[in-house]
């Protein structure tokens, strides 16, 4: 059966969430282990314990599955609800919550492996780079922009350019430690050290973007 037929013959069938999860887990494992080109849909199906037809019924092609696997990794550590407005949290606590989740995500084993893979492929496939950026960094940055826009509207912050401010925030959180981890020159921070780092970044960020005194 051709791949084209495989992609269309499963349309309309009810999707099994457990099988979709197994496929995402398998894709994440194999993409990180073998790279994008070294991973086939057949291999993903075998790793997930499902048929190739089932893989295509959930994901139209390998690019779609690749993007979905990246979103899945990000969503596990930084779910969209993290950026939702929470009236009981002041802006300092909201920023700290987002910052802590972001540091946990970017310094995780999976995220570091994925970044190393993308860097090793730099310039070889712009489409894959775009998929990665849109599914991961851009999604997170867009969520942060919404947080800053709401804080601006509520008078909690003074942010003329929310997109630039969001990028500043995440760059400060990455710091030097993330780069040392990427090149294998350091070990993960303890929970206490990570909390201290996030506290320092939030303090710097609020000093820059705090509204003027009334």
C-alpha cells in the first residue's frame, strides 16, 4: 500500500487518545535518538506498537508528527493554562511561575537533546527549523506576550513592546547556565538554585518594566 493511501484510508475513523500518546512518545524518543532524517514512520509505528496506518490516521506526515512531538514536549512543562490570567496571583508571582516552568523546560534532558540536534542540522533544512521554532519558542513567546498585554492593561507593568519584552525575559532566564549545559560543561541546577535564578530575573525584569510611581 502506498504512503498516499495510508495517509487517506484512515480518515473518518475515531482516534484513540492512548495510541496518539504512544505515537508521540515514540516519535520523541526516535527523533532525539536518530535525528529527523534517520527516523522513519515505520520505525515510529514499531516503537509505538501500532500499525503504520494508525500513525498516518493521527498525523498526516512526518513533518506534522515532528511538530506535534515538539509541542508535546513544551506543553508538558509549559501548558497553555500557565499563561492564562489568574486573578489571585500578582504579576511578580505570575512571572515567577512562568519563569520556573521555562527554566525547567529548557534545561531538561529532552530539550537539551533537541536543541543539540537542531544546531547540528543548522542550515540543512529550513523547514524543520521553522517547525521547531513555531511549535516551541514562538508558542511560548506568544503566550508571554498575552500575559504582558494583560499586565499592561491592568496597570501592573509598562510595556511599550510586549514581544521584545517577552524575548528579553526568556533570554535572561536562559542566561549562561543553559549554554554551559548545551555544551556539556555544567550540571543541572538544584531546585533551590533554580528558584534563586528565577527570583533574580523577575526582579530585574520588573525594575525595567514596572510602571512609574503614582
